[in-house]
């Protein structure tokens, strides 16, 4: 089966690697190279790097709405286009080019968590399960018919990073299985029930600022859901502090944000309900440190307040 693959980050690269082992990938579409690092040098996406390693032609249009981009795609005469975290909208004209249309690898159990940040939103909401959905793309936002689903539990230790890696592996497995069943005529599209849909809005740095009036359990999910980006953060005086690991603990009633105790493992901070034990923290320009080491180099004591107020 002749495939065009459209994707950009590592999540997509995992799927591309699996497809390269079983199918003919005639071209890859990926986002233009972006400046990165201290030197702001242009860096190729993980998908582009993998494609180049395998000698697959790479296209990097800034839009798929142009006639030139659409003609280039049509000239490839692919059977199907596989899309995973590509980052560009596919107009109707592009969706109709491949003989079998365009299939998307989405990192949630649709129709829950349509949108840009399904992995993080599932953790933030306290979901106990997520997964991947292989869907037939249409003009809507993750609204197409579902072709295959694979579920995955969300553990109490999962961060957005660990869950991403699990779902990337499932996505790679899922798209290979879906194409196999597609060739055999075994795929049966299932319509999404839009009334059950939830929207996974794009993450912002502002939302990762800790609101200590919220419950400790919610804030603990925030720490996991916002890691490694945008990272839960608070302030001590004028100094911003990143919180990379935390757990829920018992704590006495106190003004939210108040430091209740400091022990060898954590800084205990009062929340709107319960307390949060801050286990790994990072100050600007510093390394991520366990709480015991962090307090050695940063002045914090019982009774101090974290937060803006």
C-alpha cells in the first residue's frame, strides 16, 4: 500500500517507523524546520529526521490550501494518507486526494478529548483510562468516523510524558493493525456521538500557575499533567518556582499556599483541601532538585507563603 505520512513530533515519528517496516511510504509531510536551542538554529522535526534516514522524500509546505501543495500531493498517487500530530489543517481538497482518504492517529478514546492536548487533559481531569483512536478524517476537528480503538489505563504515577510514550507506542501498533484490516476489508466505521464529546484545548503557560485554593488532589494532577510542558509553577516572593513532582498528604487547616512543614522528602504546602508535598523543584537557572537539596540553596521556612498574594 502506497502511503503519504503527515506528522511532526516524536509521537508521529514512532508511527512512521512502524509503517516503514510494512508499507511503501512515498513521501512525508512535516512542519517547516523551526529555530531551537540557545543558538536558535533551525532544527528538523523528528519525523523529517526519520524520513531522511530512510531516504523518504520530505515535503514541508507552510499551508495545504495552496494549489501547488495539492498538486504535489496528488502527483504521488498514494492509496492513503496517515496523519499524526501534523499541525496543519487538511482542507477538503486534500482529504479527497488519496484513494482511501486520510486516517488520523488521535491520542484519546474519541469522542472524549477532541483537540490539541488530549494526553494532558485526560490527566488533569482525573480520567482513569485513555487510549488511541484511528479515525477517518473529515473537515471537522477530530469528528470523523472511528475505525479502531486501543485503550490504556492512566496510573497514579503517569505524567504527560510517560503517558505520551505509552500512547505513541499504541498509536504505532494501531495504525499498522488498521491498515492491515483496511486491506482485508475488515474495518467498520463507527460514528462518534457528538453529545459525548469533550474538547482538549491547547495548553498555555498561564494555566500551569498553581492556584493553592484548589484541592491537593487536583494540584497533584496538575503537576503530572503539565510535565514536561508547561510545568506547574508558583512563586516565592518574586522568584518563580517550578514544581516537577508532588504528592497529596494530610495537612492542618491553613491559608492556602502556606508552608506547613519541611522534612527530608518534601515541602508540605496547604491547599484549599488537604496539602501538597513538593518533592522535586527548580528555580530559574538551576537544576531540578529533590526538596532536601532545594531548601539548602533556597530560603524557605515553615509559615512562608507560596503564590502571588
